[in-house]
C-alpha cells in the first residue's frame, strides 16, 4: 500500500480508537483527547500540569466552540505537529 494512504488510514484509525469511548463516535471529548495525547504523543504533556495543557489543546482545536473535537479539528493538531517535526533539524 502507498505510504500516504497508509498514513491517512492510521490517522483515521487513531481518531476512531479514542473517539466515542464516552459518547459520540465522531468526536473527541476533553477526556478522550487527554487519553489520546498521553498515549499517542508520549512526553507531549508535562506530568504535573497536564490538565491545564489539555485545556489549552482542547480550546485551540475546538474551532467551532461546540465542546467537542471532530476529525477535521483533530487533523489540525496532527498537521501542526507534522509541520513542527519537519522544521526540526535532523
């Protein structure tokens, strides 16, 4: 399978893995986003202050301010992190 197709499938699968564990399968709640960040982006959140960091991530991602993060909003996080990694020196 082509790499980009595989990457998109993995992204979608990751979202589905966490979305809906406490409700709507098409969105991430703040608790679901926290679990995703802790598991999939190990080390991204600091240990002592992670609730405030999750609040900031959630607020930034929830662009329509409906209290949920949908797949498009989640993709913003992944793309932003990808851009940051691309800018990192090798």
